[in-house]
């Protein structure tokens, strides 16, 4: 299962106030609504080295069109990002000490980039990344960032890309390697109010974007659920037949939905493999229509696909019958298909006990281009 840590806070710019996770069986009844409330839109990103004018009237308008860094000095060796004075090291004892120190560095970079600071949706995701990197053995970082161009950010949005780096003697360009990236998007809503959304990824797997979405989800108890049980090998069904049968079930959940297999099957395959690596085998899919409640009390249609798994201990004992295992079934992960105009807008994955952390698997967003950063190196 993807390595992630639980967020330390539950605030959100689109949270209705509920802290209840998306569970296998909500019982609330809601009516359908046609309005769409977008979150961070990774699908519209067009990251490239090109540049253009930033979004007008946005606080993410750059101070200058160049990299900003924190600490403000960058060296190939003995870099100040990790070469702290002995007195400073003595004051940093606990994990929270390191977290606060790194958050201060990040906040300085954010101020240098766009004159904003202390935005809860942003700091929440940064804290998640810092805790994840500490679990991997890293404690001090160089924060480097740049403002995205209008073309890169997508229509009506502005954005920033911020990387967390550590010294690397094998890197001859900037003397550092990227450990993680945080993407920040901003858009104007309502009467000039600015809304921020964030996503992050660790560079051991740059296709796995992590989002914090503590939203409230509701289901209509009058609408039936659908289930598809994966055929036993003795039935001799081909993989293609199984996929077509599963897609047919998904189409039954929401009449009029149009999509192709490439929008769903790669995500299902990836999620199934992640569960298998965690010792949990998927044997069935449970599908239903749910709604995400927005801050304006509107409801966004989503298809919830629950991946039913045998408890991990069942995989290690052949003496346990399949029927008994199914009685002790569990939902190992949930895939959410966000709908708009009868099409799939976004696909998100949440693993058991990870709420409110979701994953968006995308391989079309390349790693950051650090061109120009070498000009900041002090020799």
C-alpha cells in the first residue's frame, strides 16, 4: 500500500464540517444537484519550460520570474540547508521541533514567491509531506519553488511548484536531489475570494499524487448497490471478459455515463496491486452512486467503487474456506469516480484507514525542470 501519514488537522476550504470518512454504507438521503464544485485540477496542467504572463489579480502573481529558495543560499557542498550551527541543533530535539523549523523555512519561501503565508489548506499538505519524509529518514530540506505560467496552471488558475531537496554529491547541476514536490493552485471565487488547493508527490513514485480531502459523502438509500464478484479461475473467463463485465456493472450505477476502459482499468489495476503487496486479495467490487457535499451545500455526483478483500490472515491459511472468508469481508480501498457532464472528471483512491488522504495516479505530469536554479549556486 502507498506509504502515507494521517493529516494532523481536518480543516478544508471545501469542508462542510463533518469529520466522518467515506464509509462502505452511508445511510443519508440527498437529492441530486447539477452544479459542479472543482478541487485541484491536475488534468489541466501543462507543465513545460515555457513561460507566459501570470493570472491577473491573483496573490500568486510572482515577485520575479525566477526560482526562489529557502534557505536563501544554495551550495554544491556544505549547503546551509543541512549545515546548521551547533547551538541550533541543540534546540531541535523532538519531531515537532523539526516540523516547526521546516514549516518556517517553507513559509519564508512562500512569502518570497507570492507574498502569502499561513494558508491552512497549504500548510496541512506541507505537514503531511514533512512527516512522510521524516519516516523515510530525512529531517532538513532546501525548499525551492517557482510560479507556474498561465499555460502551465490551466485556464482561470494560477499556481506554484515547490520542491523539497537534500544535498546529493552525485548531482553536478545543483548538488541536490528532489525528494518531494508540492503543487499549489489558486483561483478566484465569489467576490474576489481566493481559494487554494494542493497536491503533493514523493519522488520514489512521481505518478502518485496525494491530496487531502476531508469532505462529507452521502448516499441515497433508495438507490441500489451493484456488486461484481471476480470469477474463480475454474470458470476459465478471460481477462478481457472480466473487464467488460466489470465496466458494464459500473455503467449500470449511473445511466448515461460515457467513458472508455483506459480511464478506469489502470487505476483499478494499480489499486489491486497495492493491496496485494499489503497481503490483501481483491475478490469483488461494490458500486454505488454517492454525492460529495460542497461548502455551498451542493452535491457533486460520484461513483464509489469499494474493493472487497479477504482479511490478510486468510491469505496465509488454506484451511479457511472461501465462504467463511467472505463472511469476514472488508473494504480494502475505495475508488471514487468524480462525474461531470456524464463523463469521468477525476479518479481518486483512498486506502483503508488513510482518510482524509486520497491518491490520484497520473503519469502525464513530468518531474520538475530545474533549469535556471544553477544560477543561484554560491561557489
